[in-house]
C-alpha cells in the first residue's frame, strides 16, 4: 500500500494562502479516506469517513479542496480502517511554507516520518493487528543503514521536522549540539517559550520541528533513544544467556546445523559477525563506520557537518576525518593513573565546630 506507489507518500509542499485541490483515487480493495492531520479547513474536507464525508469506495476518485491557512508541518493518513491501512504504510507529510520567506528562515530543512512495522523474518507483509510489539522501526519507511545522512554546512541553521504515526512515543536525541523545539502541529513556538534540549519526546500523532546551529564539525548521531528502536527484526522472546556456558549444547547443535553460532553469552554485540538470513530480512544490528561496526539499525542516522560544502550540496561527503589527537585511543602509558578523589568531608566533630562558628549561631553560657 501507500500513496502514488510509495510509503510514505509524496511530501506535499505549498505556500501559506495557496488554494489546494487534491484528487484521491482509491485503488484499494476496500473503502478509504484521507485526513489532513492538523490542518485548518472546512469540516467536510477533514477526511473522517462516515463523519465528515462518505468513504471513498474502491475504484472511485474524490476531490479535496481547501486553502492552506496556516504555515507549519502536518501529516496525512487514512481515517478509514486505520489499523490496517496505516500498518501497511499509508501516510505522508505536508509542509506549508510561510508566505513571508524571511519568517523562520533556515539554511537546511529536513523532514522524516516515523512508522513501525511487524514483519516476520522472511515475510513481506506486515501484521496489521499488532499494537505494540513491532520489530521494525523506520524513518520514511527505511531503517539504518538505509537512511541517508543529513548533510549540512558548518554554521548552517538547520531544521528537522519529525512526525510520529507509530503506536508509541520516541525520544529523539541529537549528539554534539543543543536544539530548540521551534514548531509543533499547532504552529510555531514563540521564542520566549523555547528552551535548549538535546532530546525531545515526540508522542503518537505529534509533529516536532527542531532547530539548531550546526557549529561543530563531525558525524553526529541522530536517533531514537529507546534502545530497541535502533535495532532491526529483533526477537522479543529471546532469553538472556549472559554468563551461560553453551559449549556442550553448541557442539551438538553444530552437528545438525553447521553454520550455528553461539550468541548472547557475552552480551548482545554482533561485532563483525554475519550469518545467513532469510530473504527480505534485515540484520538486527548493522552498519559500518570509519572505525568498525556501528551496531545500529532502525531509527538511526547521522548529521554530517562539514566546513566546505556548497550551498545546495546534499551529497554524502564520506566519513569525517578527525584532527590528529582528537579521537579516543588505547592508553599506552603503562598503568592508568590513579583516580583523583575529592577532599574528604570534615569529621563530625569538625562539623560541630564549624556549625558553632557560623554567624548568628546560638552559644549557651555555662
């Protein structure tokens, strides 16, 4: 499913005040509608099947027409059989740019829509009745390392618009910079109401626009801070095997399955290990960086800040080359220095003396 053969559907971009007409042809085997999430519009254009309009039958074309009254970031999705149609990828983004091009101006503007799927390894069709136990967490229906980096010039003003049409919240965390939430589904946030953050939680059905000045060169991680949302095709019923000696049973299994590998006895790290996977199945943790395995998946990407990019150059510049001496390294100086300790607190008797010496302290006469 999807819109125009893709999921998410095309990002619709208009200017505040534009009169917009959208033709929706239903090629599904069931009825549908389109809800323009967050928009100010006539009630009959809101897209709730049965409430504000008849559902669009299979094979029929309906027209939505309204004025884009408010600048901001919005979403669109069905309001008919949502559980199935949204689980199959029917969703998209809508950006209404301010009529004043100088208002809320940025140098780079990114959009991604968060969605989640429950797809068994080797399968191709999502389970449409899943409520919480998803195993693929995506940005624009892609998982890391298939998500493009966000490439920016040093000192650019950057906006990232994040919409959430999953079944749970996502704390989105940016490394190396502080940002402010400058926009929500309801509009721009007044400057006096903003505060610096490095993580913002995007709840179900919400949109958040964050902005920051990209002052620090490097490859900075951007990800959901729920650890299982940065993994792919994870099994939720796997027992904890840390510290378990599997050597005896592993030998027996290997006689039946020659490619069998012991996993989980030292932790969940996959490192550089690879194993055969069924078709249409993503590895659980993957991706390689300049120093080895990144061991991520799902909702993870990088913001690549570079000094010498052209104004509209969004091409991947490759991995950041850190200046000499600025990368964490193995200690080669013998035994590590003893940790420095804070001075010990004064003894109880000394504390009493200090208390009696405070200005205004009461002294009894004997």
